[in-house]
C-alpha cells in the first residue's frame, strides 16, 4: 500500500486523477481533483475504479506484489467500475476544467456500504462556472 495521498497522473486521450489511500483511511476519505476535458462533447458522469496491492514484498523477492485492479485497462473481474451519473449532463469543450471533491464515508455497521458525496464546478471558455453536487449510496 502507498501512504502518499496526493499523486496526480495524466494519460492521453483521457485525463484522470489517481489518489492513493492507505487502508486506515477507508472509514472517511476526502479527495480533491482538477480534470481537463480532452474532447468536446457531452459528459454524463464520472467513472471510478480501484486498485489494491496486497502485502509488502521484501526487496529482492522474486515475485511481484499481487494487485487487484478494476481499471478498464485490466482484465475483467467480478468487481466492477462505478459510474457516478450527473443529474444534468454537461456540455464540455476541449480544454474545459472540472474541479471538485469527493467524500467517501463507510457505514458504521454495514462496512461494504459507502456514501459518496460529489461536488464539482465546470469552467471554461463560454461557461458560466456551473456548480453542482450529488450524493450516491453504494450498498453492496
């Protein structure tokens, strides 16, 4: 696992924000990100997935750590990505910015249940800085 909390990764043609979370922060986590649109079109929501690295491998050990990834770039598993749909789709133009934060809170009793609170602001040329928020309940 990584203890770093603010790592930003950019890939083309899609820009995404990578956040590393230590297992001790799963009860309540707050993440912030700024994304830039790589395309012009309609944005219906945010995609989300996770990667988990199991165990620490001693230096010089001949095997790689075991990684479970639900990323679209990895083979399918029974775990899935999450799509956080917006109430109102956004028209984005290449170069527009979407800034926001997301808060994940684990249910105190049912530990596989999450409350996700999303706040975001869309800004760009010809955009009147639209702000919105939405709550998602993920009950597994």
